[in-house]
C-alpha cells in the first residue's frame, strides 16, 4: 500500500521539474498565491504576506507526514523559477482507491500547455505508483479553463456538488471531474 511519509519523488516533464515545496520557495509561491487572477477560483483567499506562504508550505509539509495530502512545486526548467504547485489533496487507498488532485499556475504562464504537462505527470504517478483507480478534481463551475484542461486529459465532468465547500465568501458549488485508471491506460480513439 502506498505511503508518502513526507517523501516525494521528483517528477520531470519536457519543460517542468516537480519537486517537494521548500521553505525557500515562499517568496515565489507568495507571488502566485497573492495574485487574485490565480486565487479567484481557489478555496483560499489571496495571501497578504510572504509569511502566509511560509505557513502554508509548513502546513502542506505536515499534511504529507500524516498522509493527508502532498504538494509539488512546479519549476520551469528553462528559468529555474517556481511557477505553481500541484499535488494530491487527499487519497483513499482502501475500498475506493481514489485521490483528488489540485493545481495552480502563475497567471503569466497560462495557456502554454504547462499545466497539461504537470497534470499528466501527476496522473502517471497516481495511477502507477499510488495504484489509484480513480483520480478526481473539484473545479469551481466558473473556472472554464480548468474544466477545459481536464476534458483535454479525458476527465469526465460528473456534475455539480451543491454547496460542497465553505469559504470566506460563503458556500460554493463545485464540479466533480474524474478519470478512471482504465480510461487513462486504454484511452478511446
């Protein structure tokens, strides 16, 4: 059975390097998580200081130690800069063998196919290393770019989960998207 134990392997794509978030990433992560364009559809408020980013990175480290979730920094190989993060928000390995992914990217890097690369790396890791049967993504229904990304990767939009999350602005509906192992391994032509 898969155990993270706070250790994350590094993943590589053509243009990206995914590695565990580090404390020294806080300045670059703060720039991303304080951008209202990026956080508009996330379940967190825009951050107000680099200390907020440091605290979030520490929280994510604790989550990986307790098997509640984990997060990679997304590094652009050409510049060496942190341009986003991605990971598994949680997973269930007994019975359902499912996991939920989350991701965000600096707005200056949108529409370049970079998140497609990162999510593909996560899917490969989730299905082959974690041995998941189902990978889910919850998307704000207004976030058409994220829904389009998932559709391009053969995710199915299963519908709206009404008032699923509570945020500082009230209850939010979320779209459930999923991809099954058999759909990933044997894609339809």
